[in-house]
């Protein structure tokens, strides 16, 4: 019964991803100004990532909460806040809006960094390093800076022979944090093997 429940949830997530991909304007999720609909879709992605990422058991230290921080993106936080209190894999979801580096601690399990935080992204990623925190952003170069998951620039055509994907995933960064991303989400992603984070503002090569 439990396995069937999770299977249904995952199928629903895949359906939502497909529908949102079809409905999404080609320049959305990568632009600086997002509409309320786009913010809701981002919040939905973040929520559903929680079903496809596995944290080590010691990441929770007996805590019954799953904490998601939305840094520098108040509209995404506003869209996701109503999801607070929902139960995900036996944990109570907590959504909050960090205001400084001190809020990025071991209690966090997901950190979404707003596109406008380019100057501070390196410091945020350093703070999250060696913690069991999934880092996510809309920034195009995010995975090359050491981030784990970024949304693919919707207006950027895929390379020859490649299918359009929704995400970019830096697997070395994921594995170093002790996290595992399930294959269904990886199949929707370009995989990046970027061992050495680069400096913001440099020209990044695609996957």
C-alpha cells in the first residue's frame, strides 16, 4: 500500500512537470522578473524535489521536520509558504525565508537561492558546503559555481542530438553532500560533472 502511494505521487509529479513544461513561456524561469504563475511552478518543483532526493539518516538527527530555505526570492517563498506543515516522507515541511548567512545551518535540507543573489552566491554555497543541503537556483551558471540543481534556460536550444531537459544537476556536488537524486529526476536533467567551482561572471560551458 505504501509503495503504491509513493508510486502514484511520483507519477503525478512527472505529469505536473510535463504540463508545466508545455504551459511555460520559453523565456520563463530564467528571466529576472517572474509572474505569480511562474513563482508557483517554481514552488511546486521545490516541493516535489523532496520526493526525489534522499538524505542520509544522520542528516535529521532525530528531527521530524524537513526545512526548506528560500533565500533572496520572497515571491517564491510566498508561493511555497502555504505548503508548510504538510507531511513528506514522515517529516513535517517547514518553509522559511533566510535573511543572512547565519540562517544557513545544519537544520536546512533545501536552499533555494534567488537569481538576484549573484554577488552572494559563492558565500552561500560555501556556507552550505559539507552540510546535507540540496542547493537550487535559476542562475544559468549555478551548477558551475558549485550549486547542485539549476533550471535550464528555457530560451536556450538544446545541443545537436540532445533532448530538451528541465534541469542541470552537478552530481559531484550532490554526492559530496551525501545526498542521492533518484533516477527519474536525473532522466529529466543534464548531468554536469563540475568538480571545481568557478568564479561568478566567467563564461560557462554547457553540459
